[in-house]
């Protein structure tokens, strides 16, 4: 089984809808991250969490919110989706006892129409 | 703003040749450097990490780091068509008491049979 899983893998939604992307991990890592990837813009950090009680904004947090329900679960919400949030979204994890290496989930392709 | 720069490519090399991928970074205090491979539509996969000046070899891959020149490279020996992918350079940058992974936009490598 995959160490980092994301659901859904693909989602098409309409402008103004609320949507939640979920990430779960079995790696035992304490740190989790959400990125989005757009053609030509690379990977950009949305939010990150170093433990269950710690949430931090990344480079592009506007329009997004997160919840760290447990050490193994980190969810990303789009409160009111807009077309420019169409992108590939990745969850990643790392271990604070390790060497900053991050491991990525398979991604969610989100389309907002 | 802390930046990681890569040539976007595409870099085309014949099968069996050495592919050389380059990356420069702006944060002189960076200590940890990573190379990820990303196939089209897939998630980034960690292939190399390097923390000290010099070379680090792992199979057909060699990472090279020169902190004085703020330069990190990846050499792929005996390139195979299966190496065709986008290679992302990532650097741990520090700020506001936290550490974040900053990605370059990637170099697309094409290995021609």
C-alpha cells in the first residue's frame, strides 16, 4: 500500500462550491504539507503543519484552509472554488527526526469550471 | 525572495550519454539539497539528497554541490529512455524560524533511443 494517499484523485467542481482534499499517511511522519503545481509555475507551498497543533501559511494560502485531524491526516479545503484554483495538488510528509526529505502523495487533479 | 533556478529545457541527450542538469540557489544559508524526478502527470519522486560540498554517487546518479558558488547539479550516466522526465531541484531555505523546501521549476529531460 502507498505510504501517502490522497483522495479524491480527480475532481471536477463548479465555481463557488466548497471542496475538501484529503491526505493520509502511514509513514509515521509528524510534518505534512500541501502544494499546488501549475504549468510554468512549479510547485508552490500552500500550508504546512509540523504537528497536530501547528498550522502555518505557505507562499499561496489565500482562498485555502487546512485541518490537521490527527498526526496521519491533513485536509485542504477550498471554501469557494474559483477557476484559477484549477491545478494539480500534492500532499507531502517529512520526519522532524530526519533530514528534511519530503515524500509526496500521488496528487489530486482539480478542475474548477 | 529565496529562489531556485533551473533551465527549463528540454534537454535532449542520446541513449547511453551523460545528462547534466544544473541548479542555482539564492539563499547562501541553505544546507540541504534534493533532486526529484517527476514523470508527466505523476508526483515528484526523491532520487538524491546532498548536504556537503563535493560529489555523492548513487547508481547511475551523481549529485554535485558547490556551496561557495551556490550551485548543485545532477549527472545521469548511461541515460535511458526511462529517464525521460522533469527533474526538480529543491533547496531547504530558512526564514521566520522555520524551514521550507523551495523548488525550481524543473528541467525536462528527453533521452532519445
